[in-house]
C-alpha cells in the first residue's frame, strides 16, 4: 500500500482482499475474469521473493549480486499476471526491475544489446498475449505453462481461466479439457520436452491437462501449426464426439460456423467449416463409401464412471495383407518411410528387415 501511495495511484487490487477466499463461487468468478483485471491495470506489482504472502516487499539497496526468480516463474498461478499485465514491477531479493511488452530494464543492467534478450521466457509470453493467431499463441503459452508447479493439481485449468476465455473469444471456439475444440486434431498431438511425463489423476490422457511435465505442440509438427487452418480444412476428416457417462455422444464442435457474420478474419489459424469426407489417395482401387463418420445407433459402453468425457469417433481403418510367395514375403499397403530412417534403422547386408506400421 505504501508503494502504491508513493507512486501516486489511488487504487490497489489484491486477490486476498478482493476475492472472498472461503467462497468458492466468488473465487471462481474472479479468476475467470482475471485477464481483464491484469490487462486493464496501470501496472502489476510482483513480489518474487519471500516465503509467504506476509513477507512484504524488500527494501532497495545497491548490489552487484546475481539473482534468479525461477522459483516465481515456476508457479502456474503467476503466469497470467506475467503474461497479461502491460507493465510489471518486480521485487526480487534486493533488486527492482521493470518490464513492459517491449523491454525489460533494471538499474544494474545498462547494456541494451544484452538486456533485450535477457529473459526470453518473459518476452515470448508478453508477445503471445496479442492473440493475433490465437491457437499458435495458445500452443506457445502451454509450452511455458506445462513445466510449472501446481500447489493443487485440480487447478490445472483454473490457473489459466482468463487466458482460456481470451482464446475462446479470439478463436471463436469452445474448450474441452483444456483443448480448443476447433483444433482438437492438432492439440492431441503433443510430446514430452526433455522430461518424462507423469499422469495427473482425475484428468484425461488425450489432453495436456492429464499429464505433468513440459510438453511441446508446435515442435511435434511445425509445418502443421504454421498452416493450421489449411491442415484442418484439407487433411482431417474425423468428426469428434464426446460422451459423458451414460449420455449419448454429442459433437464437440458444430460443423457449420456458429456466427459467420461476426468473424473478423483475424484468426487465420481457426477453422470453423464443415469436415470434408475422407479422400482416398489417387489410383487406389476398391474404394468404399466414406461419407458417414457419425454414429447411427446408441452403442453400449460398460465403463466405470469418469470425471471427464471420452472421445468416440468413427473413421476408416486400413488392414495390411501379408502373404508368402515361396520364400519371399509380399507386403501390401500404402505408407511412406523417410529415407534417413532406412539408413539409420537397418544394418548393411542381406539380413531380414521388416517395417511395422505404428
């Protein structure tokens, strides 16, 4: 309060004072609009030191010691203030530094050429808030968010509530288990980044929310995310359904645009059109009808109750036929194998080699 007064501001917002901590509904309501609170503030104050909320802000003094606020950066609950606030004043041990969306500065760092890239994580996240390409930016945010620690594992999406709401508005899509429904095909393709992923209890395995550890999305297929709308429009055909407990399957997203007149065209990577039928490769014989991927009857599921929906879907299946012609095995099918994989995967010489489609 003393700092705010000295800076000439009249108002201070703090979670513990503005949200009724023992009222779950009030806390949830406040967290859901936290993006507006941070972005519309004059600046945010971050106490990235101390051991509790009662530690207070440290005093300033000249020092040349090195510092790190990785402990603060590893908390999931801090990502929204780090990402959404236009200006942030950090108190780290005995140092104070200032960050806006263009730069990061503090008194002990006078070399502009150095400090412009001083903290790539803060700078990358600050650029991501613009949501000019909401799904690309959301994938970037997740790559910084997933390695962070959670005090309560049940807050995995709650700590991102404001950001999820922003992606929902900019991308004009709803979320399912932390995944934007309009690009579910892309966001279920993730992998671990220099770590082993561990399951998070109570969440589904098809979403990043069901795993603990740093995950990457764009690195799995950079070309896919670079041309996401084109990929979703021309190279996907599965119509995804969700099934919650004993309820019948329902579409995750409508095949028709929900509000075509409201589209601004700024979301270049969001696709709201109708899924195209499966297209066979040119020259393939023996084609079968593939216009239907929706269920025609209620199928029984003898599964235990879960706290998240399952993803039933209907698609084409490919069966490879193997037969022997004397001592030579003939394998039939369609597929591609990278040349480099052959060179690295098989030893030289006349030995038995096999390719197992995964």
